[in-house]
């Protein structure tokens, strides 16, 4: 992190300085009272069940350089008084971002945004020193902390933006100030808060508000909702599989194995042969295509794009392929929604040998959740999955009912994992390929561990 003075902190937040003339420099910002040193500015946040202001005394004793507070504190330590510490975190990050003239791409979408972020970072890293969003630091707290990772050596940044309410992407965009925006798709994640896919589209398109003048809008041309923006938005670049309607498209897709996919990306009329490793599925080709499009926009050569795509490795619990003595497991337990579950099904359905899907609840789908679950179950059945297992509540029961109505012959439902564990060997056979997927709250990684280590 580049050094900031407390005067800059005060000016960027509209705060008032105490016990300092403002010349004190800080080179680190932390919201965690356990991670403090004498160069750190501590920002205590307030949540539904906590108020980190209670740790101010502790961080002062640890020797923090200074802190921010939304109330006056009886101390001789330097601090900045603000109205709202969470807002101050964003204000400081927005000011800090303005100190750097580097290319920044903002990435959002209902599904695939984290994988596309990782792919885009891998591509840009073939030419630039890149800062990227780590883990799920994509909200109003995580994004500012990501911005603070930029320093004088940074040459590009890839910033992921998540949301579940209107106004959140708008807020994040004002901090990140992207030079280009990439939207992966518009699904039904968080629809309980945004009411409709049209609402989700509107919320995702808030990313355009802070886009630099003339900045590229890189959009998935295979998404029906994003396709409605054709002719309505300037500086768009659609990517997909249709060379007739997309500016950038993939052709000659070859699924060599679960561990290798080859395809040709056509960008600005030039063909670039690309190879994805350990990232199966048509949706992964689409994610890689979006990343390649971003790389081209930011000046990478075909050779650099090739190098970046081939260096990509999937994140933890995202279509991770695990080969055990008994099964081939596809651990895709990071999160789930109808689109991503269908994408996982599409990965295993065409494979030789038996395929099985062990599925759990998809959260935040609102009042139509039972319908979405039935739809996924029916999709799994019609895709030809040999064995479909549902584990969880009434919504998951609806999924298995959808599978049965869809014509699947081997469908099993269990209320909990323990009942499934008792019947594993009756349901799954040696050499089965098993997809394991549910929303994060279901903790289906426990099932992966059970099937892996038995």
C-alpha cells in the first residue's frame, strides 16, 4: 500500500483530526484488531451483532499508528472522527484508487464472476503485475480492502463486484472506477431481493455508472437478458459462440477430457488457439472467452492470452476434479443456483460411464424456490444423469420430484447427510463420476470429504 497521511484520511472522509497535525503517515489499513502494527490505521466496523469500537483500547495498546471512530474517544492516540466508519472505509478506498493511473476491470454477474475474475487475472498477469480480488472480498468491505492492495508496482487490477440489493454495484463502482466492465450473465441469484431478472439486470448494469468515458462493456452474448442491451448501450463487446451476433466468439471446441478443453477464440478477426486445464464444461469456455476479450482490450498479444489461459487453475471447491480409488468426484460446492447447477450437470452428462449428481438446496431464490428446484431436477433427468441424489429440506425434495417426473429411473432423497452416508454403497458404484453441488450454506464439502476418504 502506498503511504497516506492522516490529513488525506481526514479530507477524504470529511472527518475531524484529533491528537495529530495530520502529517502522520500510515501504510496499512486493517478492520481486524488482531492484525495491527505501528504503521496501521485501524477502522472499527459495526455489524448486526458486533461493534469493533470496543477493541480501540486494545489496538492502541498494541501500538497502532492511528484509528478511525464514529464517537469521541478519551485517548492521546491520533484518530479521525467520522460519522460512519464503514462509509469512511469506502471513502478512503475511493480516494486511494484515484491516486493510480492503471487499467482496472470490474467484473460482476449472477454466476461465473469469480471464475472469470481468476481467468482475467491469469490472462493480464501474462503482461502486467496484477492485483485481484482475493476469495470472496467482493462487497462493500472486501472491495475497499482489495483496492488497498494496489501499490506503486501494480500495473493492472481485476476487481470483482458482488451484490444482492439495488445500489450496491453503484457504490462499489464509485470506489473501483473501472476502465472496463465485464458482466458474465443475469440469472436468478438473489432474486428474492430484486424481484425479477429484469431487476437483476438493472442492478448489475449499475457497473456502467462509474465506467470511464469510452470504457468497454464486455457482455456475455449468450445471455438472453444481456442481449437486450444490444443497440441500447455504447462501447459494447459481446462474446459467445455465435460468430454472426458476437464480436468475439469461440469455435472448434474440443472436450479432450475432464482435464483438458481446447477451442479457438476469434478476436478482431484473428484466431487464437486456447487450452483450458482442469476446467471442464461449455460454461468454462465462455468464462475463458470473456477473459480473453478483456486481455485483448487491455493490449495483450495472442501469445500472452494463450499463456494466461493455459496458466489458469480453478479456485477451491469450483469444479475441482478429485480422482479416488472408487470414484471421480467433481467438487463444485462453493455455491449454487439454477444456472450453475445446470452447468455442472452439462459437464458430467456426456461422459462415458455412469454419472451421478448429489445435489442440495440452492439459497436466495425467493418465493419461486420450489419451482426452480423442480426445474433443475427435471433438467438433470432429461440430460441423462444416471443417478440423482437430493439431500436437504423440502426444496430439495421438490428437486427429486422434478427428476422423477423428468423420467430419471434412479432418484434418491434424504433429509440429511448422515442418512445418505448409510446408503452410499447401495447408490454409487465403482468408477462413477459424481457431481457434488449445493449452496455454500449446505456445507456439501463434507460430502466430498466423505466420498474422498470414506
